[in-house]
């Protein structure tokens, strides 16, 4: 007969050490289920259905990074730095054209003088910033413009894409500034595509000459931006994939070089 084996006694599991609870500071775990505690605030911007114009703005920005940009358009990304832009706008603000209220006061004064029978002496036109695409083009072509400022974010860009070439041809110093809204504040408009100075007062002539020489060295005399293409920046996933592919090719070439 088969021998009967006695069953082995079951091993007792080690007892877990009981956690001592402090009666003064009792744990109160929160319940985030339906009808429970209020959930903590989270950044839900990823889940928002943004308006169509916002989506288009973002898609346009990404598309501009991905596509290759020809030199004629890429040159508008070479803008003035903060210090130079500050000096430029300091000068331009001194020669702001009159707004509607100032014009009404001037015309009223002229009418009162005429009614009183005073002789109105012919005065030379005031030194102000000239703006408007047609007006600036005429001043550049007639070589009256001393310095031209072009906005970097004109839309459509075709409106001003030819203006740097014209300024170079007519030997007029030009610069590209950020942005059309800031340029618009100088001429009392919402936006402004381009503006120029024809003449300044005697005390500001040195500042104008200095800016002209800087801009000529930065834009007129430089030919690199005529050949430099922009864009072509892929997304992070594509960049990692291309890096991985290049690494694999390098390893394969290294193996072949051993034999």
C-alpha cells in the first residue's frame, strides 16, 4: 500500500505592521467620482475647440516653418533689433502727422484769420512722416525720400515685396521693422505698410544721418539675403526620425569600412 504522507503544516504569513494613526491628524482621502469632491483645476486648452480664425493662424504659422521660403520673402524676417528700433521710433514720433482734431483746429485758425482780413503768408509744408504705398513709391522714385521703413508683416506680402529692390536701385536707405501696427501708431492709423522721412529739422539731422548709414550697411549693401532661403524646418517627430536614419546609415558605413 502506498505510504501515507502527512500534509506539511501551512506556513503562516508574516503579520503586517499596523499603521499607527495620529488621532489629531486623521487622513481624509478625497473622492473624485461623480457627486464627490471638486476636481483640481487643469489646463484644458488642448481640449478646447478653438475658433476657425485661431486654427487658421496656427496652421499658417506651422506651414510657413515647414515650406521653403524664397529669398525675396525671407528677407522680411531680418528686422531691426530692439535698440535700433527704439532709436528709429523716437525720431519718427517727433514728426507725427497731425490727427483730425489738430487739423480741425488749424483749419479753424486759418478761417478766422481770413475772416479778420489778415494776410496769410505762404509757409513751407511741415516736416512730417509720409505714409501710404503710392505716396512712398513716388517719393522713392523721385529720390526725395531720405529713409524708408517697411513693415515685416504686411498681408498680402506682394504689396511691398518689390519695395526693397526699388530702394536699392534708387540708393535710398531702407529698413524692415516689426510691425505694421507699431508703424501705424506713428501715423495715427491702425496699420501702416510703409513710411518714409523726406526732411527733418536741423537738430535731428545728425540722428537721421546715423540711422541712414546704419540701415545702408545692414540692408542696402548686403547681398546675402538675396540668396538665403528660409523655412524647411520639420516637426520634432520628423527630426528624430531623420536623426535615427542618419545614425543607422553611419553605423552601416562604419561596418563596411572594416572589411
